C-alpha cells in the first residue's frame, strides 16, 4: 500500500503503519510522480466517507487504474460503476479487501476495468463541464449578457497545504 499526500491524517497513518513494511507513506508528489504511481498501481482504494467529488477517482481513471470505493463514499460512486470500471464495496475491511483481492487474482479484469475507467474519465474535461454549466437552452433578451459562474468551496483554500486546496 503506497499512500501519497500530506493531508491532516498523515500523523495518524504514520503511527498505524510504522511497524508494517508493506505500507509506504510517499508524502507530497509532483504531478508527474503521482501519475506514475497511479499508472503502476493494480488499483486505487479510495474509501472516503461522503466525499463531495473525488478527484482522486478521476486521476486514477485517467491513468487506466481501477478504483475500489465504498457505498457511502458520496461523489466517488458517481464515477465508479461497480463491476465495470472498479468496485463499490460495503464500507467494511472485509468487503474492501475482497474487492482488492479479486483484482489481484485477475490482472486481466483489473486492466479491463482500468481501460473502461480511462474511457469514461476522458469525457470529463473543463470544456465539457463549462459547456454544460453555460448551456443556454432557452433564449431571451439577456443572451448578450456574459454568463456568470460561481465556484463554491466548503473548506478554506488558503493556505494551500494538500488535496483540494492545492487544486483550487
């Protein structure tokens, strides 16, 4: 298990992993190094509780790596289709472990799920997102006005220490 990032759980994870040589905390990575970690992984277990979006999911899928997530993971489940491009497991260690074991014991399944995830993730771009947000299906006299878009965030973006803060 290779864990990237420097989020608020780093110290707790370090304590939990200190005696297990199978776990490596990588710290903050460059975008290139992170993409290489995704590409070389069998799968990405991303199991937050009620995540708003889950950029980790899209990053992994763009690198053709299947994602294992949980039924209570929120926005992540909008990108992971159970049995198609990853697994959506019950939020228990046994269920998550079972999904990872299934991928580990069938590398062709993992590769196929990764390919399907990559196919889907390639359709999610800023152009398609902005196009959908600004799609004006009704015409009006106000069409000449410039549309306004507000980007909302539920957490402080400054100072940027990790994850979504850096991306914002």
